[in-house]
């Protein structure tokens, strides 16, 4: 069980039993002499944020212990403001007190810093890397925006338009999955990687949206490969501990999207 | 450059052409996103065919090569097409190893990627579009833009370039976007956005940039671009 400190809301995931639960059984030991990888790792974030989930999955895949510093919803800590003065947003990775911001940039940083541990998160060929980054950017700039718009859409017309946009995106991602995975279970091949993490981190919110709207946003009939992939992703041991529970997230969503009293 | 090294480059270029390393770049002359890719190709000594695009009446080729965003630039290499300038820069850096563009150190690289994203997603829009629209008045728009430039001022302090001693990824991104694109719009509007007394380091960096041959080769002609930015501003205001 994670040790919960009474001071603040820190969860120490370097507890040996939890760590062994999180790691792949044959992940190589971190080399002590590996200068790049040394130094304490902390992550400023929040359990419900899909962007925060990304570095958490990456750190799990690389078997890197870290301290999770949870922000209180509605306020920003001094440490966050100091570590990310430009955007004042989570996640922020602190590695030996040096901050790295922007979730996808953090995932790449983790991949390169702990390159000798766990699977490679990005493809090795330059074109494949470019495609992984391309789709990850597309997911944030278009796909997720369509998902958010769906939650906000009012009236049948608007909902229809947003659904059409969203399903167009899904069709693109279905094809991208087939191209990138080359018959393997993940975008990254045999193991979860950068692009899997980028899309997979939104699955809990997707489920919450489906429940709220009583509409299947990820449909086996329309995007069979993506649905299979989603299953694999959610069941991965690096993902399970950090994927928010649908019910808990739905409660949280109700709270933050509650319309203010007139 | 010495005659010997220039000769080496010519030989290398013909060797590359023979290997079928045909590189094509679909671009637009006034686009900072296109210009930075040209800087990278020139830095690496990679020969390429430049295909100027009409970005209003888009060609079937452009729509075919970038179906998702339908934008320039797109790099075509060995039958593969890569859109999005940041991705193209990284692709170029990983494919041709001479004269590295991105830092080797993971932390330095993360910083370069972070600031490049900041330049394109914040500095560009706030420094140009928001100033044109001036929704809260021009004074406020300039102040808000200058707040962002303050971050960059800090980043380049004490360095010849963002990349250190030589031109790097962030220099190409910020250089193409700021002094050789949105600054032309400020000139057209009569705004002194980053005066020397307030932004000495950024101004020094711009001077350094102008002394690099490959950068000079990739600067859109000034008067033509000032006119172009004025037209773009009109479109923004009337939207």
C-alpha cells in the first residue's frame, strides 16, 4: 500500500513493494554510474489530469521511482509557480530540482534520460519518430479539443457537428494505428510508447464523457483496432495504477463542470 | 569558409544527389515555418528542390502531402512526406548527422523544445495577431507581448545564440518567427516592440543572427514582407 505522508499530500511511490508491482519483471536495474539518470525525481501533478498521467506512465515503464506532489484543485503551489513560471501548469517534472514542462516533452525527456532502462518509448527511425510526434500533437490540438467540445456542446445541431468532427479524427487515428503498429498491439509496437501514452491518457475522460452523454465515442464497429488497443493499454501494469477510476473521475467531473448557481 | 571546405561541400552534394537523396520542400516565401526548414537544410548542406506554394488556392500536391492540416511546409524525402516545421527540423537533424541542430543533452533538448513551442504557440500569436486586434487597446497588447519577450530575453542572456556558440533549433524557430516575420509587422505598424534599452540581449542575438550566411539566405525580402504582413493584418481585423 502506498505510504501516505501526513504532511501535505505526497505519495511516495518508491516504497519497495509498490515499486515492484509497478515495474516490468525483467526491467534492467538502473546503472548507479549513469550520470544522466541520477538525481531525485519529483512530479508535480494531479490524479485527474490526463497530461499528468503521461509522465507517470513513462516513469513506470522505465521503473523510475518518483515523489508525486499533488496540487490541490483550484490553487497553485509556490513550487509549481516557481517551476513553471511561463505556463503555471501541471505536469512539471523535477529532476535533481531542474524543471521540465509540457507532458509530451517530459515523456521524451524520460525516454532519453533513462534510455538504458525499460523499453524505448519512441521509434528509432527518424520518419517513424516524426509520425509518432505528429499524431501526438494532432491528438492534443484537434482530437482532444473535439472531445472537450462534445462535453460543452448544447443542442442537437451542435452535438451532431462535434460528433462528426470527433469521428473524423477517430478514423484518422484508426488508420494511424494500423500504420504505426504494423500488426503489434501498440502504436509503438510490442510495448507502450510515446504515442500510446499520448492517446491513452485521455481514455478515462473519454469513458466519463461517454457515460455523461450516453453515447459511444469509441465504437468497435467503426474503430475496431483502436478499441482493442484501448483494452491493451488500460490493462498494462504501467498504466493501471495511474489510470483514474471512471466512477471517481465522473464525480470529479460533475464537481468541476457544475454550472454556477444563478 | 575556405575553398577546400567549399569544394568538399560541392562533392558531398553531388554524392547525395547520386544516392537519390532527392529532397523537396513545399513552402511559402513569407512563412517563418518554411524559412526555418530552409535554414536547417542549408546548415546541413542538403540540396533540395524548393516548390513555392499558393497557400490560398492550394495545389493538389499540397493537399495530398498534408491532408490533415493542408499547410506548408512539407518535406519530401525518399518518398516520405513530413509536415510541421518542428518535426521536419528534428527529422533533418536525425537524418543528416553533420552540424547538429538540437542539443545532445536530454535536458537541454527538452528546454529547446519547450521554448520553441512557446515561440510558435504564444509569442507568435500574442506578438502579432493580438497586437493587430488590440482588443484591450494597443498599449495593453504591447505590454502583454513584451511580457513574453522578457522570458526569451532571459533565455538568451550571456549566449551568442539560444543554442550556445552556434545556431541551433531554437534560433531557427525564434529567428524565423520574430525578427524576420512578426517584427516586419511591427515595422509596418510603427511599433518598437523590443527596443534595445529594454531588450539588449535579444537585440544582440538578432545582430548575431544577421551575420550568419545561411540565415541571411533565408530572410524574406523586407519591403515585400512588410506589405504582406499588412495584408494579413487587414484580413485578421476584418475576420
